[in-house]
C-alpha cells in the first residue's frame, strides 16, 4: 500500500467528486480512478461509490479514512521536520571557544543565531586552543572559535577577527599617557605572561618580542585566562601584550600601539567541512557574515 493512494482517498473523501479531486491533486480523472481501484484491490472491498450526485464513501472507506488520517498527519510532520533539519532550522550545535572570543565575537553571534533559529539548541564550551582543534577532529565539537594553532588536513580554519597587537596597561601606569610605545622601552616593566600549556602561540610570541628587543622580561604573573590577565592589568600588577577588543569592558585598562612591530592577534573558526550538520553550517555562515560586516580594519587580511 502506498501513502499516495491514501492521500488520494483523503482528497476524494473531502471533495466527493472525481473531477474536483483530480483538479486538486493535479492529475487526470482516469489516473485518479486507477489509483482508487488499486487501493480497493489491496483492501479487498469498495471504498467509494459513484452516484448521480458525484461520489460517496462506503462504510469501509469511512473507516479506512478515519484510521489513516493520523498516519498521514504523522508522515507529513515527519517530512516537515526532516526538511527543517536539512535546512538547519532544528537540531543541535556544539561550539567550543577560546576565552578571547567572549569579548566581542561569541556573545553577539549566539544572540543573533538564537533569534534567527530558536529551535536549534546551541551548547558552548570554553577550552584551550589545542583541545578545541582536537575536539573538532574527534566530532565532539561542530565548530570552534579559536586561534589558528593546530589546524590540519581534517580541520579547515577561516579567520573571523584579526587585530594589531598592542600593549595593555593600567591607567595608573605612566605609559597610559604615551601615544605609543616601543618594545625596547619595556625592559623595566613587570609582565603578565600566558602559560605555555594554555596558550602556546601567545606565550612564544610575547617572549620572542621581548627577546628580539634585547631583554628578558620581568614576569609578575603567569596566567591561563585572558579575563584574569585584563583584571590583573586593571589593578596595575603588570603590563601585557594584548588586542584592543580584550579591554572594551574594562575602563581601567588602555591598549597602546606598539611602535616598530607588525604583529597581529587572530581568532577564527575551525570545522570539518565534510561533516558539518545543517544547523552548524548556518552558525558558521552567520559568523562569517558578521565578521564581514565589521568596520574596516576589523579583519585586515582575513579575506
């Protein structure tokens, strides 16, 4: 028994007229008659009888139609849900992120996505950059907002935000009033440095900047969280190389341009292009569109 024959019977039962039913189904009357005859053969009794006024359901036809209406509704609902899942309008997405993403990338992205796709359940997890890439590779994460560290053959990476590296200082630090600073002038400063286990790329970059300027930095704190770094700077515990977006919500910290250097901090999205569910693809595309709409300079070199 084919579902389409049951649908034909439902329309016939509603119209009780072969001509109107055939027109509604966009088929010819002979084809509709053949479908009804096929269904009657499978059931083993007449389901519809013609009369001078058109047609009417037999008792068997009324019972079959009443019992199959729920089946047809269930099938229609299942098909609709499948189509919505295929378009990424329902489902689940797990997105990992580095802590730097919470300043100006992740919150507006999640707000916009939940407003556009309210039936998609999004779970976010803060992890280290290396763990994020491994999570994507293992299928534990659909997307990861992370640094470029560790992307490889299985994982594709696209940049979302690229900022010039500066020096974050407390407003109480005399450097706060300087128009810019040179790394070589920072030898006497106390530095706050990311631990190598947490952020190896930033740890190496920051030490290299000091070494290239000819000095070993005095380190007042080792941190594994950008939020902790900014809070320590606000309390004048030390200075640190930083992106300006990290300090937007911290009035007591200012980022000064670095004179004579051209280093950038980049955050992007990592994913497996061949194994990306529809809902995750919608989130990825939204993230890329939001990155493109940033003011000029927000993503230099990202395209």
